[in-house]
């Protein structure tokens, strides 16, 4: 074997070693790139989840401010819909793809589109509750579907404790609003009587205004006035006892309804609810 042959063999061997090393490095880099891209994709999904959560909170708050019972009823149905979807990954993907087809860009989900300092209510004042809910449902479903498909570990909108909290919270808001409205009704009634705008019969009277209807009820320890809140079709009782005013909420009882003239009024044996308020004016 000549020196030239030996030299060529060494060169070939070195080339083989170098190529092997390069192949190993390229494969390692390829794996690293794939991991990096996967990591970047997950980060983007996580950012999207945060975006969806912030947007859904805005929309839900607006609906709760407008009509808590509307939101509660819709959410209960959405909860049932999601529970039938989450068990099937294929259904989750179909749902996510259908929403993404209608709204290909993330910005398409945002119906608020206002500066930070502008209230959401002002931005959405021309939109109906149904339109806001449709946007909200899309956000919640695609967020939840992505959580299942990509294992993001979030899905705060469909947790059991959130659902359990909703109904009592809705009732709390409704009861608070009822008491505020009843206090305003009592002020209206007192002003009408005090300023002699009406001259009710001391034994049997009814006062009808734009917002309320008042009727005298049989006393139970003090003067009692029934109130019909026209806007919400709710009923309450104002009781004047010991220099103070007690307000309570009632249900109509058709088995014992008092009638004055042609008007159906308030049950004498009314069903008291837990909501009540006492205004001390002594």
C-alpha cells in the first residue's frame, strides 16, 4: 500500500467521522427546533386563553349588570351543552373548528373594541342581550375546547364551584336591587301622602303611579302598604312599626287575594321571602 493510498484512506475516514458528527448534530438541532416550536405554540395558546378569559369576563359582567336571571338561565344551558362535548375530543375539535371558521382571527371575538378608559356598558349599549350572549358563548366554548385539545390546564369558566356560586349570587343581586327599588317606592309613597298629592280613603285606598301601585293592607302590628313594582312585576310590603320602616318581599297567593275595585292586589297571607330591610326613622 502506497503512501498516497494510506493518505486517501485517512481522509475518507475523517470525512466519514465528520459526516457522522454533523448528522448527529443536525438531528439534535431538529429535535430542539421541534420542541421550541411546540413550546412557542403552547405559549401562544396560553396567551390566547388569557385573552379569551379577559374578554369573557367583560361580556359576562355586562350581562349580569343588565339582567342576572338572563345570564343565569343561558349559562345553565351552556353548562349542559359543554358537559356533553367535553367527554368527546372529536366533538371538541369540531366545535373549535366551526367557531374558528366563523371567526378566523382572534380579534373577531372582541365585540367590545374600546379604549381602556371607556366602560364596557357604553361600548355595548346598542347591542341586545342575545347578541352579547352569542359572542360570549363562542369565547367560552373555544377556550374550553382548546383546553381539552391542548391540555392547557385552565378552563375556569366551566368549573363546578363557579357554577355553584352563580345562582346564589344572582339571587343576592336581585334581592339587593329589589330593596333599593322598594326604598325608592316608599319615598314616593311618603311624598305623595305628605304633600297631599293624593287623598286616600283611610280605610280602603289605592294609589297608581307610573312606576308603582300602592294599596293599603290589613295591619299586623302596624300600618301596612302593599307595593307592586311595575317594571319588574314584583310585589312587596312596607310596614310602619315603632317609628321605623320594614320592607319585605312577597309572592302573590291566588288562594287569598284581596280585591279592591277591579284590581287584583296582594295576598293577605303572603309568603315571606328571606329578603328584607329595616329603615329606622325614629
